[in-house]
């Protein structure tokens, strides 16, 4: 298990079958990096959605 398993789980990919015991066996740094990747991706998605909304408003 690594940061990408944590990231996929946080994204909603329950197929990763990540369990609490798995997280206990991952280094804290790897868990932290998975969470950071998830947060950064959410920030990017939010900015993209805002941009699309702004473009739609300009066209109206």
C-alpha cells in the first residue's frame, strides 16, 4: 500500500479495498502524501469549475 491507494480511496474508489489495518502499516509520510494529493486535486477541480462558470457567465 502507498499514497496512491490512500488517494484512490479518498476519491471514492472503494475497489482499492483499503482497510484501517492497511493504513496502520503505511508510513505516516505516505498517508500524508496521499491526503495532500487528494486536497490538491480537489483545489484544481474547484478552480476549473469556477473557470467554466465564469466563461458561461461571459457568454450569457
